[in-house]
C-alpha cells in the first residue's frame, strides 16, 4: 500500500470515527413528521412499547431484577419508572443514585429503555415524595393553605427555597445521567407528576391571595392575546385582556388559571435547571377532568387541555404535554391534545382496555408511544389460563411490523379504531388507500350475539391494495371510498401471518365461513392476530 493511500485510509477512518461520535452524542428528540409523532433515538424513529410501573414497584434495587425481565418478556421495550426526590436526597445536599443506577444497568442488560418520572415537589397534587426534611419544615418550605388557613399536604408554589432545592436535586439527577448513561438508556424525563391543587380551586395562603389580587403579568396577557384566534373554547370564553387582576382577566376560571400559571412557572424553572445539565426531552403528564368535576376535585392548575395554553406561554423548557387517560373517552382526549399541537404519547392508560386503545394511539393518532399504568401487575406469558396477556400480544404484533410502522405513520398510511359494547355507535369507518374499512364488534352466526365486548384494529397500507391489519374482536367490511373513485371493491385474500426473518409466513388462509364467503375480515374475537389483506377494485 503506498503512502498516499495509507493517508487516505487514515483520514477516512478518522472521519468515520468522528461521525460515530457525533451520532452517539445526538440526544433523543421529539418531532412531528407529516402529522405523525416521532421520538428520534440514534437518528431514527423509536416506537415506545411502554408500560408504567406501579408506584411501589421501583423503590428498591432488587425489584429491578424481577420487574424488568418480566416486562421484557411481555415485549415492553420501555419502562416508565419513578425517581423519588426523598430517595435521591435523603439528607439535604447529599445524593444517592444507587437505586437508579441499578435500574439503568438492568434495563440495559434487558435491552430496554427507560423514561424517568421525577416525583419531586408533587405527585398527584400531593407532596408525599418530597424528602422528610422538606416536609418537616413548614416555615422554610411553606405549604399551600385551605380557605380556613390550614396548611395542606401540598408544597406551595410560592416556596422559593422549595423551588431552589427541587431545581438543585433535579439538576443533580440530570447531570448524573449525562455522566453515567452514555448509551442513552434513559430516553425522556417527566417533570413532577399530575400536578395541581387538590381540595380547592386555588391556594388560599396570604402570599397567594396577594398575587391573586394583583395584576396578571403583562407577558401572559400578551402571549394569550397574540393567540386569540386559537384559544381553546374554555379559555376564550373567560379571557378578558382589558382586565387587570386575575378575577377581571379570567372571570370564573380565575382560580384555576392562576394556579395553572403558578405551576407552569415553577415546573418550567425545574425543567430548565435539568435541561442545562442534560437536555433530554421533558414532558408533563396530567390528571384529566371528569365531566362535571370542579377544579380542586381534579388537580387545579395541571396542563389539561382547557388552560394548557397558559403552560405553553410560560413553560418554554417543556417539550410537550401528555394525558393520563383513565376515562372512557380515550379518542376524545387524544384528539384534544393533538389539537393543541402536542405529539402523541400516552404515559398512563387504564390497563384493562389498554390493548384496544393502544391500536388507536399508534394507528389512528400516529403516536410514538403508549404506556398502560401498573404494567408489572400483568401475569407472565402463558400464566393466565395458558394465554399471553393481550397487551403482550399487541406489543408482540407491533414489534413484528418493525420499521414498517413508523415509516407508514409518517406517510399517513395507518389508521385505527376501537369499539366497545357501550360505544355510542356500533360501527366505525376509516378511509385508507382508496378503501373504506367499516368495523363492528364480532357477532356469532346465526344468533348474532356479541362474541366480545371490546375490539380494535390498526390498519397499515403496505403496498397498493395490500394491508396489514393488527387487532381482534372486529368484523370488517370493505368498500371503495367514493371520494377516490366509483369502482367496485372486493377482498382478494385474507391471510393470518407472522414475521419470519425479513419475510412473512402464512399461518392460515381465511376463507368460506371464516371470511363470510369472501365478504368480511372476521378477526379472532379474543386474540390479537396479524392479517394480511389483499383487496381489488374494478370498474362498474
Ligand atoms: C395517576 C398517577 O400518575 C399514578 O402514579 C397512579 O397514582 C395512578 N394515577 C392511579 O393508580
């Protein structure tokens, strides 16, 4: 090899090394791509097949050794794990990362990722996870107060020392991750948990009263005014930029909007301190208001959709807002978050209906992640009367779709639907690739009784006239979408398939009674399956 060639090769090798280092240094980030939500990890979209742990499942090192392998066996690729301030800083100023480090190490061994939940000043409104030395010193770390002056188990957003030390602890956590988590096992961080004042619409301490009766910050009024045409109906109905104090500017919503501003400012400051150390994506989760609930019955001041634009005006270090959905109107809440410009990530969802709602979240809302709460309570594979948990079946199927899924989400080639026996409409229809897919819950023949109370599907267009359908419990009719053309549509073939290497193996061809004589995709009423459906259309 001559000298010139050797130099070239050395230069090329250094360039390659530089590129690798640059890539390794690239932090995860969240983006919206063609209407799809993406979490970019190592330069490409990463789909979180997530699960949040029960509140008492991650407080000890040893728990990682059983919980994470269990989750991995359920095809969960990302665990949402609490990090409690009281555990991290048992004595003021001295930090203990042992529990966290072990969880990160076990996750890495299991080839799993983590999202950390910073249980700092607040968790579900209350301040249980603040260190004992914070909770014991009501003078230095003041509490929010009830209307009769009683201090609550809730740290006040006016506590300057509390904010200072929450910031310091969170910054220590993020600095520690920057130094120790070179492989980026931790992808994102949730700052605090379901914040808001519980018990009343607003803090009634003397300091809160003073601020409440003073002028609303001009910067907030201006920020909302500049978005006047885009304000949510709830905010627009109350907003009066001509007013001066909170009551005048926000009318009947003043208590809650005031608390929203307080929590947004405080949490943004905590997030800023963390981001200065290590700028992972940071988001806030929310307890959603139930119909007819008053602020204070649900945490008053959280970033739920009604007044979320106050957070957006104030909290520039928060990347997005994410709903914890336990209420039945899953699709409604997802859409309200999308309408505000949030990428779709569901950090907590009700476990029992999660397998169905997941297919809506990934397929229709084109989300980058979904995470049922209390995932570690699911039985091990095959331990529930020989069955694998349905959630595991969903994640297993999505894993088989692999890179096809994020690519199809970004090209707007996925759809999804979820139906329950109590759904307001018995049939739902989605349009994809020139066809209308109408799903209804599976029924027996000839009695026509429901075979299941729940059904859902994710449809992915893989090629013209070819679709992968993941789901269970639905019977699906297909016709041509009249907005595309007036041709006549039909089913060419339905196969139940499974991934084998780069290709697919056909497990079963569904014909005759299993396809209603070629007229319907009839899914298994209870098990999640992957179907490859080929359609045709011809001129009338
Ligand atoms: C929402 C909270 O964020 C979770 O930590 C948990 O408490 C669930 N509610 C309810 O079990």
